[in-house]
């Protein structure tokens, strides 16, 4: 059923080919999926446009900030094709683990913003995303999905290796390592941190505006940021909205006590070699 839907996708993507592509400074936003990528993309885009809401309504997120490794059936442009039609400097999104990031990113000293999210909330968010994203394999039952996550058998590989890879390289490669939980706790502080990292300076009023425009509620209602611009054959929001809850701690509504204990024991083993300050509540 899921494979069949891709046949209908091609026609729906005409807007990508016909729309204007903007030139942006060359910054890379790296994440595992469902960690706050879209949120960070919106913050970065607004910082680059001095908080101008209209500028950020000019096109859907995927077009403003192309997704490096995304492939689609022709004639839908791939992420690389879209990027090829933009002049550097550009903003790029990727979910690639650090070892697969093209060498040119490091050689050209691209700014790299990495966004991580605690494993349990990330897993919950993956699960609902895999339900509604019809280009992903069926998630199957929740209990089995937890095991797939722990074994790294999901798209973009092991969560554990992903977050560790960027963490271990963050100082050497000047990566800004952000946490979803920090964004939730104090969005203003995190917007300012991103601004400084990007060598930008905007007024306090503009920062307030950016915090407001990138709140969950505003982004959920923004058709250029909430992924309703994709056809239903790709993202079926009637199954689960892309902008689903945007909370820290939703995992408590999904894990049973036994699942939580089993997950924590495995987590302790897999993360024994690092000390990344993830928080499962704020
Ligand atoms: P939930 O499924 O927990 O709601 P990504 O963009 O990396 O795919 O991440 C998607 C997750 O980030 C979803 O999490 C989505 O709701 C959440 N998200 C997106 N924008 C957000 C915002 N402005 N505030 C809080 N959460 C946001």
C-alpha cells in the first residue's frame, strides 16, 4: 500500500520545480529525525531575515532549506538538485550521521547546528511520524518499535551512535550542539545562542518576535512550516499531525513501567562511554 502511493506523488510536487529558490548563508542543520529540525530551521531562517514573518512564508520549509539526502522519483528534484540550483552560501538540512557528512562541509568551515532530543521522546515522535509518513516503512506495533529503535533498525540508523558522533566531535569541529529540551525550557536563550553562533546580531524586539513566530502554536498553524504543503500521499496528517504535541515528557504516555525499565537498562549500556546531558523532563 505504501509503495503504491509514491506513484501519485510526482505530479503533486510541481511547485518545487516552478518556485523561486532563495540564496542563504551556508549553514548546516544536522539532526536525527523528529528532534526539532523544523523548529530550528524556522529560527535560522527568521534570524537571517531579521524576524520578517513574510519572508519566511515565501515557500515551504523544504524549499527554503533543502534536505541534503532526500531522493524522490523524477521529475521531483532531489535535495542535491535543489541545492545545485541555489548559489552558495546556503542553509542545508541533513539527518546524516557525522561519518557520512560530506568532507566539503568541514573543509569549507560550514557552520553546523546539531539538534538532539532525549531518546524516549524522540522514539515516541519517530513512531507517530512513521505512522503518518507514507514513504517510511510501516512502524508496526509499539512494543516491537521500541526494539527496532534500540537496535538502530530505523531510518538514519542508530540514535545512540548519531548523538554520540556529533557530541564527540563538537569542539574539534565547532558544532553548535543544541537540545530540544533546552529550546522548550527557554526558547529566547536558545535563539540568542543560535544568533551568536551564526555571527548575527538582531535587536531584542526581533528576538521576541522570532520566539513568538517559532512557538509550537504558531508553527502548527503556519502552512509553510507545518508540512501540510506535502500531498496526503506523502504525509497523512489525518493519521497523526506532523506538528503533533511538541512536548518534553510525552514518553510517559507511551512506555509501560516494564518497557521503561528495559529501555533504561539498555540505554545505560549503549551510552556508557559518553555523558551527554539529556533530560527526559524539564
Ligand atoms: P512531536 O512528535 O513530539 O510533537 P523534526 O522537525 O526534527 O522532524 O521534529 C518534529 C518534532 O518537533 C515533532 O515532535 C514536532 O511537534 C516538534 N516541533 C516542531 N516545531 C516545534 C515547535 N515550534 N515547538 C515545539 N515542538 C516542535
